[in-house]
C-alpha cells in the first residue's frame, strides 16, 4: 500500500474509533486477550512456549498513580523480546516488548487520554505502563503508525545510533552488514549508502538477497546459506576488506569477518542472532585479528542513545517522505498470530520488520 | 644491583670500549655471531627451531646509503619476536626484534658514529639497519641502557599508550591485567595504581603472584594455574566486576573476564599469548556480553603511538628516578643463551623483562 493511502486509511479508522468509543465503550471493558510465556525456553523458541489466553481483568491507571493504561495497537517482534523472555519474565506472565499504544487512562501529568505512545508494553490488548517516562509520545502521525515499531522505533534508533555513533563511519568506507534484511540491517545499509559508503549485506534466502540489491540499494549481497566458505564470499564481495562490520549474527560469520577486517576497522556488535537459541554459544577463533589489525569491537545498547531520538526523527522523517528510505513490513494480524510471528523472526522466516497488529482501533 | 651502581658500571664500560676501539678495532671486524631461524615453527617455539652460528661477514653502512651499521648491546625477548619469526622471516635468516645498539657507521644524516639507538635490529653482533628513521635515538643514559628493551622501550610505550590512550581509565576504576608479571603487564598495573585505580593481576606461579602484590603494588593477584574456576577467582578478587581488562593472554581467561565485565567496560587487547603457540586458536564463547554490557574491546599496536614516545619518557623517567616504578629484568648473558631466553618467555619461565646481553661493550 502506498504511504498516502495507508495514512488515509488510518485517519478513517481514527474517526471510527472515536465514534465507537462514544457509543459502546463499556462493552469490551472486561476482557483482555494476552500472550503468555508458558514454558521455559531451552534451545530455540517455539510456539508451544507461548499461549494466547483471555483474561477477564483489565488494568486501571488511577489518578496520580504515575502510570498510564493503554490500548495496544502494534507490537514489534524483536530479538529483544526473546531476551526479555529468557532473562526477565516469570512463567505465566505476559510477554513484553516495544509497541505503539493509545492512552486510555492517565495517572501521569505528561500524558493524557488519546495520546499515542511508543514504549515498552505487554503483548495484550490493554496494558498498564507503570513508568511512562520511558515512553516517547508520538507527535508525527503523517506516517503509518506501525512504522513506530520499526523504522521510526527502536530498530530505527538502533540503526541510526549504531551506525553514526558507534561505527565512526567515513565517506568511502566499505561496510558489511549481516542479517541485512532484518529491521535494523536494512536501515543501517540505507543510512550507510546515503552517507557515501560501499555497502554489502548477507541474508538467508535468494528473495532477501534480491531485496537488498533491488529494494534497499545495497551494492552487493550474498545468501550465506549457499556459500560453502564465508571467508571466500566476503573476499569476492569486498576484495579490499571491510572497514565497518555491523554485527547482527555472531558465530561463524564473525570469524570469517575477522579475517577480512581492514586495519583500524570497527565492528559494531548490535546482535548475535545465530547464538540466541543455542545453550552453549559457538566459539569465535579469530580474535587475534583484533590485535593484528588494530580493530575495535564494540557492543552497544540503544538505551544509551535515547536522547538522540528527536534528532533521529528529524533526520529520518524527511527521508521517508522524500522516498529516500525503503521499508518493508511483515504484518501478522491479531494477537492469536503473535507467537508464530515472533518465532518466525528467529527462524529467518520473516521478511522485513515483523509487526503484530493488536488493533487498528 | 642498585640503579646508581649499574649506571656507574656502564660508564666504566663506555670508557673501556673507547680505549679498546682505538687500540685494536680491526681485530674483531670479520666475525658476526648470529641467531638463525632454522626450522619452521609448528606449535610451540622450541630451542631447536633456532641456531647460533658465526658468520665471517660483517655488514657495512656506506656513506649516503641511508642505513646505519650498529653493534647490538641488549636484545628484547618479546612475544613480537615470535610474530616476526612466524610471519616475516625466511628460514635461514637472522631472528629480528627490538634492541639497544651503538652506531658504528652511519650513512644517514640523523645518526653519527657513537650514537645509541633503540629500534628494530637483528639477533647478531653487528647489524645493518636500513630504515634508521624508525629508531629512537637514546638521549637519557642516566638509567641502565637495558631498560630501553623494556620499561623505557616498546613494552613501556605499549603499557603507557595501551592504558592511557585505549583503556579510557577513570580514577577508581577496577582494572584486571592478565600475564601481569610480564614486561607490559607489570607496568600497566603500576601506571593504573599511580592513576588511582584498583588493580588485580593474574600470573602463572606463586613467585610471580608474590611479586605482583609485594613489589609491583597490585591490590590483589592470583595464580591462574591453581584456580579450578577462573570466573570464581575473578569474582573473589573483583566482586563488583571489572571496568578495564588489559588482555595479554586470550582464550579461557578472556571468556571468564567477559562474564565479569561491568557495564561500559573496556577490554584493551594487547596480546593473546596463550594462543600464539596453538595451530588452531581456542574459541571464545562469551562475546554476547559485549552487547549485554555495552563493552568495547579494542586491539591496538604500539606502532600507532610512536609519536607519544617523547611524552612517555617525560612521564616515566622521573617516576623511575623517584623510585615510584619498580622494574625487574631477567638477564641472559650472550647470544648463545638467546634461544633459551626467548623460549622461556612463552613457557612462562621468565620473571620480569627477559633481556639478552649481546655485549656490554
């Protein structure tokens, strides 16, 4: 769907929402569909680890409680969800992650009923957000709201901060991005191209490689599943070596990249998705190249760059409107389809940013 | 021997040298004892890979050739020698490495007969240095000349630049140093203490651990060979975690350190001596912690910091004279003992900086 059509559609929905709210607001109060973390994850995340159920309770945000109660609209499927599942969530609790939501009740002075927010919420219809200070208020609604789960959300800020603040890019640098068709990778590649770098990506299917070359404007790309020798693939695509590696996968790919780094190269470690589902992480053998080529390898977290969010929007919103940035979403309709969508992010099934629509209001 | 006594002794030798040179200079012209790289190194370096022989040829530095001919005095035994042996040297050629030497003939305008230099030379009595621009002229001779192979040479500059330029230290940081009794490690620890950090080191014998605690002023130290669980040892010595890891060994130690890094910690990769003798480097499994704790890991080479050498001397010479820096050498007398001394650096036999004396003039 074209951008204008999509926005038009959202405006219509907004009108319908307000009409509906006025007419029969109380009818749906007492149910809350949720995705629950049911079983301890060992190895890969499977759909059976999760369960969709309906609670008969809906949270409230009391006056002056400092909390807000929201209706969730769009949920992001990020590797970060798995991190939260593995490290923070108790069995039986609701899956958490970033999402776009509408404030229904506010006990916090900075938010009022009707505000749209982007922040850490839960995989359910209605959520209580107890620390809304960590949410961004969505001011620009002339782009599709779902974009705030990806391009204009945490993956976007991650790509922006990771590339411009951690990679120390210079015009003409050679940039390699793994998992390049993912939510962050596709943006890093486009930022790097707009900045004047030579950009190569790897992905896990012919379809994704075609997207990288033909939709996202990468200079070259390869399907790592079809390469017998990752080192040789990198030497073919980047014969002079790599100045910047934007690391999303870890393991064997990192080992091959280390062999191909240029002196004073930078490896920005954003993720190691190939390792998340392993009980014992693969060994990386070529770290000696960090010394031999004076390479800097740096892990970063988007949280440290929250303060850049306004600057990021200021840069990226015009680029979206001018058509300089391409973006792809993979939409799952309804919380029922949430578990499958999330599992698909790790199996490599999703193409582009995987979003779960809870409600189009 | 005390510092003053050692300097006194060197001055006497200098006088003897000049007398000897005037009386019978030509007698020893036509021999040149050398340490040769005889056999390809696979696995560990052994004495049998090297051979001491005497050539009947001595090099000359012709006028305006741009080269200098030197008499080697003190040779450094560094891990870097093995790097040169493995990667640069042809079988049958002379081992190369850093050393202190006296200029006997100069074809370069910046050097004259009698100058003392510190630079990349060969393991032989007389060497031709074809790019003397890379040598430092030794101006301060009120410290033992052998110090220029270690404390005042490349290991010193490595420790200084590695700590102050790469580690981004802050007062109060917790610092862990592996191979801490080695030439670089003992200095990093002392620089860190003088700077106001809490410093812990690991080494491979009780004797070395005692030195770290009692001579080099480390806050704590442990013998990694006696620890069944390196992670537990680190947690015992640094219960709040590690801000800075000065990495000299690699492998299992790096894996244990990664588990104990504090958020925004820095790992400065100076060496990975546990890996140098392995055909296949050990896998490092815990790199995910780079992301989880936003850790920066950076390889560096002292070459990039040559320009800091004068500033380094300016800082360290007074500290030596004021007794603020302790330093230990392990002296091997004569080129004949060079191969055993070099092998000792990798087997952990040497304590302090291993030096080979070619000539005290």
